[in-house]
C-alpha cells in the first residue's frame, strides 16, 4: 500500500510584514524546526482521522474552555476538509479528471500554536501536496500560495496575507513584491513577483516564542484593515514604510551588510508598535532581546520574535534572558 507523507514548515517574516496584505514587500524564511505533516493512503471511504486538536473529551469544563481558546471550535479538521473541497472545485473548474479511489488521511503538527508561525497554512499546504501526489495533479507552483490563501479567506474566513503561503510553498528564503504593478492572473488566481534568495546570505538568526500566553492572530489585527481602507494617513504611510524596509533588507542581504539588516529589523518592529496596540508580554520579549544586544521584531502576528545576533556568547545571553520570562529560543533551520 502506498503511503504518502507530505510536510510543510513554519515560517518567519524577516522584514516587511504586515505589508503583504496591503500590496507591500516582504522577506520571509522557512523554519524547518517545526512542521505540519499529512499522511494519506488508499482507503475504502474518504476518512479523516481526528488529531489531538480535534478532541471531544476533556478533563473539565476549564480544560474545554482553554482548548477552544487555543485551537478554536474545530481544531485542524476544518483546514483538511476545506482543502479537499477547494482541490475538488479547482479540478472541476479546469476539467481535471480525478480517479475514483478513496483515501484515509491524518495530520499532525508540532508548530507552536497561535504565536505567528503560520501553523494553519502549513496544514493546508501539506494537505494540498498530499492530494496532488495521490491524484497525480499539478497545480502551477506560482498559483499554489494564492490557492491556499483562498482556502483560508473564502472558505474559512481567516484574515491572512499571501506572505506565509508563498514561503511555505517555495521554502528557503524569498523576497516578495506584492505591488499592483507586479500582479498577474494565472488560473484565475492573483500572483505576484517572488524572488528566492540564497539562505547563505543570512547572518546568524534566532527565533524565540512563548506559547503559554498565545492568542489567536485575529486578536492583534486592531482594525488595521479598516483604518487602511478608510485612508488613514498613519496606516497607509506605515505600510509603505514596511515595504521599503523589505526592499532595503534585500539590498543589505545581497551586500552582506548584517549591521544594516539588524537596524532594519528593529525599525520594522518600532513602526509596528507605532500603529498597533500590542500586549505587554509580547513587547517584553522584544525589549529583553534588545537588551542583550540583538535585533528583534515579530516573526508574524505576535507571540514569536526573530532577529540577528553577533556571536555564540550573545546567543547564550539571549537564551538565558528570554527563558527567565518563559520564552524558548532556537536557531531556525532553513536548509534541508
């Protein structure tokens, strides 16, 4: 029996986020330390095996309430079901005939939940890869990020941008330009300019996260979308500045200028702090990291931070200082 295993990895935004949802520019890299995996094999019926996050038995009502707060009402099974539905509709739209064999699928993930490392989209990307392998269907590479985003936005109502899906499909390090001038339609999906960069260009990076205090991404959106759509000058200018920081960051990487990159990373977060109402425990992580001499910004929506550090002595200092406030520190693995 053929067993199909497909993974997709966590990601971290290096520069430019959150401008990806506002026709900006970003740089992201994959974090292979954490992944979502789907395992699919032929079965008599279409069978989705429930994972731990989909559990329906709890030790107490408080355990149930905490589980819903962390994982929502549906866990990851809604992501699997929505991906299958979207895949079927894509194939129907483009007259792609699918064989009639059924499958059983299960998923697992070790991506820390709701700390801005793109755990939900990783499950969708992994599931999409498994479906394409099982049915021998190839969705164009550049279309896949937009397809995944449509699953989250249209099917599930999740507020999101393209950045996470692009890096999880392309992997490695990618510079993304979402300017309207770079937009084109492919298979009915909006695609933009995605430039892979050599991971060897990156200086030493750390990633720290604190999942004991995690919150859903939506909590921190602060109606930025509404303020942007209303043309609030402060928000519009901030999004332009985020994009410019990513553009400068690309130039710094290509020039091997890690000092400038660290300055840009700090400025990215300082700009974000100027327009968002951020929880103190998240800004505390930033402040502690900077006190160690490292640069620091959110890896995504919040709950995890990334930055540059100078040497092993500084990394050890980061580990000790951040552990004292309950954060875990790792060196992100980017290459396979």
